[in-house]
C-alpha cells in the first residue's frame, strides 16, 4: 500500500436494512431499502418521488414500486446515499427464476436451490435470473414514477411481476 491508497476514504458499502436516497435528477429522489447485500444488492424502490429532505423514518408511508437485484456501484460512488436503516421486512417477495446449469434449464428458488427441471411454461412464467444495472433501476423508476415515458425491457423489476414470480406454479411438481 502507498500513502496515497492508505489515506483514501473508504467507499461506502450497503448493508441489509440500509435506506438509500436515489437521485432521479432534476432535484427529485426516490427512496429504496436494501433487503439483501451480498455481491450484488436485492432492493426495493418505493413508489413516490420525494425531495432531498425526506426523512427515512417515514419509509413506512411508502409502498413498493420496483424490487430486484442490482449492482452496488452507485452506492459505492456515493450517487445513492445511505441515509438511514430500518429492519428488513420478512414478507418481501423472493422470486423463482429459470437458470441454465450443467444439466440444462432448471427452476431455482430465490436462494438458488434447484427446485425442478424447467419447462417452456416455467421460462415464460418466471423468466430467467437476471440483475439490472443501477442505471437501469434509475431509468425504470423514472418511467414508473411518470418522470419519463414508459420503457420496455425492465418489467421484471415491477413489484407486481416479482410478487407473481414468488410462488411456485400450482401444477408444477417439486423435485
């Protein structure tokens, strides 16, 4: 290590429960909460445009808008400010997804356990496991909050779609 790297301030790291203020541009913000922080973040973005002075203590007044996995790059750069902490709700959606592994297409539960082989119906119902860039989360939040025209390709982040994918299909046997 050099003196230059030793004296550099540490970049913030998000932790489960952290409340984030997401800059939407034009002096507008959205609030989010980190549900799980590992290599990437699993977070919920809330359903209201707020100003910079919105208190994290009022997070319970907001409903879910988007929920999904994303990178922590904008937290680490400081663009998404950690402004508080709150207990993580136990009832957040934990979606299933289709993934391609060594044995072919399978359905994974949220914790990445194999549930069963995947069918074409599963692929349509659950979609494939994916992570959105932080910039894509901002763009989808802006669109869903009416700040930009609707965009295609990020519907899988919308809360109602994640909630639907958080249950096994009724006619699917488990392994």
